[in-house]
């Protein structure tokens, strides 16, 4: 079946440092979404990327979809303590509208 | 923004009992809802797709007789964990999707933490 791996699994950064998580799929994706889950909370939608090579920005967050539509990345510039949480990529791997989540990257920001 | 609620937020039950979890879309209609489970420090695993007015679609390895799903209306889906056992203890989360233009935004409920003793 489809597999979606994210690296790294865990990341500790000093506040102010940058952070990047990578999402890699074994199959081509029609689109990809990113979510943030705070400890004890539920996933919150961040963004959706659809086009090959697409880049979108949300303030300090930059999202990129690979040219082959099999990988994606999320980059946070100058992390803040509010960025703490687990970041998941997800996408409809099949022809249906189900969403399958990546393995996630847990970010800890040290003040 | 769209809101999805779940009830109860947490439940503790004895082994062998059944537990029903409700998922409601509060300000929009959802013909399709999704049920996930999440173990501590792990990712969300899609269990099934709940379809209003028809049978749910279960993912491979998920027992449909164990996890009964009923999507009786456009705003309510229920997941019943039948004859629960300690290994069923987990965080169960539902979601619903709103499509706007070419963006499908998935809204998650707050989750239900199930503990089976």
C-alpha cells in the first residue's frame, strides 16, 4: 500500500532557528495537505498544495510541492514557542476522497 | 470557520461493553465524514469513510463488525466500538471536508479518548 514518510521524526530547535520537515510518498499525489497538531489537541488544517512545484507562504511558514508530486516540505523561519506541535502531511492517495496521513514530525522549540 | 464536534470527549468503560461516539458538523452539511484513530505519539490512521445514507467504507485491516459506523443524517455520524477490549483504547477523531474552489479543507473534531479497562 501507499506509504508516506516524514523526516525527521523529532526535531528540537532553539527559538529563532529555522525548521524543515520533509514528506515523501511512494506514489504520485493529486494534492497534499499539511496539518498541525498541538499536544493533546486535534489536527488543524494549514494548507493544500495542488500544482507540481507549487510554493505557498503563510507568514513564517513556506510550503513546497515537488515537481514530481511525490514529495513536499514545510519550512518554518525563525521558530517561536507557539510553533510547538506535530506537523503532518496528508493526501488522497487513491482516487477517492480519503485522506492518509504521514508519519509526522514532532517539533520542540527551546526558549 | 466550520466546526465539528465530538461526544463524549473522553470515556472509560469495562472490557466487553460497547461505546458510541458521535461526530457532528455544527454549521455545515457533510455527506462524507472520516474516522481516524491515533495511538500516543503516532500518526492518524484512517479507519473508515462514513457516507450519509449508505454503508461506510472501511480501510484494510479494520473490522467493520467491531467498529460500527452509522451516518444517519447530513450532520451526524456515529462510531460504535463493540465489545471493547483494552487494545481498543485510543484517541478517536472524526473529520469532515468542505470543498471551496479547488481546495478541500478537512475539519477535525476535538477527538474522543477511549480507555478500556
